[in-house]
C-alpha cells in the first residue's frame, strides 16, 4: 500500500487528540456533500423542465422539418426533395404552407398564422394530447373548409370551438394596398368549425395558429405547387441524428433540416444558459465549502507535528509528509462528493415518485403540479468531476504551505 495514502487513511478515520478536529472534518464532509447534492438536484430539475417543454412541443412540432435556407417558399417537387422522399426511414411526409394572415369574426380582428397541411399531417401529431372540444379533427369535406384554432386565438376572437365561419385575409402577392378599396388588395377565404380546437399549452401556438387544409392556404397566399416546409416523422428505431445528417448531405446548402430542439432553439438555449449559470453559482458555493477542509487540515497538521518529526526521523521526505495531508484533504473531498451524489439522487427519486415539492396549494393551477425532475448520467459525471477538481485544487497550496511551516525539520516538540 502507498505509504502516504496509508497514513492519510488512518488519520481520516482515527480519533484525534483534539476532538474539535473530528468535528471540523465531519463538517467539511457535510458541507461538500450538501453542495454536491444541491448541484445534482438543481441540474436534475433543469433537466426535468427541459424534458417537460420538449414533451409539450413534441405534440405539435414534427420530428424533422425541412426548410429553404433562403426565402420562405420552395417548390414542392424540387429534385432534391423528390430524391429523399423515398427514403425508407421516413414514415410520414407532410407538405405545409404556413404564413401570416388576418382573422376576423364579427367586429374582432386578430393577426395570426395559417398553417395549411395535407392529409398526412394527422399522423405527425398526437391529436388526443392537444385536442380541446368534442369534435372530430378534419380540415375539409366536399366544398367546406375547416379550421382547428388554438384556444388563445379563439379567446381573442371572443368565441369558442363552436364558432361561425371565420374570415381570413392575406395580401395579394406583388400588389400595393389600394387605400380607396383596401379589401380589393387582399385574398379572402373562410373556414368553419369542426367543433374542435387545440391546446398545446404554448402561447406561440395557442394564441396564433389555425390549422387548415393546404388547398385553402395555397389559394389564400397564391402559392400553388409550393410549400414553406416539409414535416417528417421517422419510422420506429430510426436514428434521428443519423437521418438528419444524411438528409442534409443530400439536400445541400439550399435547404436546412431541423430537429425538434432546433425548431425551438431560442427556448432551449435560454434553458441551457439558466442551467449553466446555476451550475456556476453552486460551484462557487462548493468552493466556499472547501475552505472547511483547509481549516480541518490546518488543525490536523498542528496536532500531528510530533508524528511528522517521527516520520522524518524514520526516513520520510518532506514531500511524502506533505503528501499525507494532501491526500487527507482529497479523501475528504471524495467522501463528500460520493455522499452528496447519493443524497442528491435519493432526493430526486423521492421527488419523482411522490412529488413532495409542489408548485402551489391547488392542483391544476399550472401546467404541472409538482417540480419535474430528470436525472442524467452525464450530469452526475460532471458534478463528481467538479467536486473532485475543486476540492483537490483548493487544498493544494494551503496544505503545502502549512505542512512546511509546522513540520519543518528543526521543529522540537
């Protein structure tokens, strides 16, 4: 067994001549453990929120989306698109025309987004998760066009899912507004209610979007044969990242392929920044907790001065003696890291199973009732390495300096 490690291990578990040293060592381990547990819990809560938000967007955003790099529209029969359409890993291929429009009902007007989709779109989304109302999800029947609107948009129009025909307007392509007859400068369509709305629980969609059939959208925006995006659902077992990379290679620079996280890049970027800032702040708290180790080792070095002289007389070098106390501090950091991770994991599992910490006293006030928690293995690795590195670095210089000061060769007990 390594000589400094053997002595350091004995010092860690044995009783000291001054009982206060044992107490301070225990406080050091406890402080590091609490800071470590806090890191695990906070990072896991951020993971839980991120997974929750991703789940909400999953109900509406496609698995992959193809967009033109420049401009808003692209031809639906472009050779590059036709080349990848036959990819056997693609389960659903849905063409979409999406653009801004003006919705009017009675004396109310609301700016929003018309999302015209084909019949494959229903296979992309989980209608049961976002449905609001008792109607049937349908977008056209014979000569009637239907529209499924977000509940926020319906509220702005002062109606419910059982609404009279909503009028929708969009500027004619390439024309200026005629101030003498403004309505002549707009294309006009209308859609009826299928007695159904949607509620994604995201204001971006609920307050602005109306889902209708692609034929109406193409007439409204004068975009026959064109699309704004292609939305894809992959077959079970397909590797999303691999498919995305392959499609990007085939399509070239004229198109971009976005996964769900990239479709909501701003939202997830903000969450990552918040998570990083919390990690940095807690790391500073951990660094402060490591000062307890320095205090504990200072007292231990003073307490063991006679042992240091004895070891030196037996042939131990100054480096080996300093190494003993260095290993002592590092073992305190390691024990604190392990105990803290165990405590953090236990608290996270309790929250996952029992939902102890809630958002409010009344259920249903928020999207979810309890704080979401999701433990990621990589976060545990990062936390452990952070604690070890901070603990090792924080004790290096103080221990070397103190050991030289109190265990020098000319010391006489």
